[in-house]
């Protein structure tokens, strides 16, 4: 959805083409994430002109709930790997492999807090006038 100029129009078209109880799976960057908060426009997910719209848990929920039942909405990510890669590439910063393994093990805490850099959403059509 972040790649299209009008995500509302896209969702309307998808909704119209879904069969009764059809589902859509969405995978999109999460604007309110540790990676975005630390890296800002240096985030590898901040890729204008390819990403035109950014969402977070709250905005995607408001955006979708009129046409779809949100079956699943959670974040997962590689925030710590992205931050490390940025520090490594820009500042030649290096960690020992044993330190990296420990640092990256904390990603699950970020995921559980819904503060990761990717939204994963499963939507189900709720319109009874389905095909």
C-alpha cells in the first residue's frame, strides 16, 4: 500500500473484487518504530519516491476498519539490524559477532511491544454484498 498514490482507492478496488469472507494480507513499513525513530530519513524504509504513504498501528486501523475486519495486526522487524547496518556503513562502527548476536536477540522485545519497523495485517471482507 505504501507504493501507490491512492491507497484508499486501491482498497476499494480490492474490496469490490474479494469474494465473501475473502482476505487481504498487507505488509507495510511501520512509521512508529524504533528504526524510524532513531534513523529518521536515514531508515532504509524511507525510500521516496518508492514509498509514498507511511502508516502506523493507529492510522492503518482507522484507515481499514470501515471496509474490513482486522483479523491480525502486529509489527515485526529488523530494527536493530537496520540501526547496526547504518552505524557500520556511515561511521565504520563494528561489533564482535558475539555482541551482535546478543544485541539482535532483543528484537523480539521490540516486536512484542509493537514497535518494530514492519506492519503485518490480515484483513477480512465484511461487506455482505460479496461476490
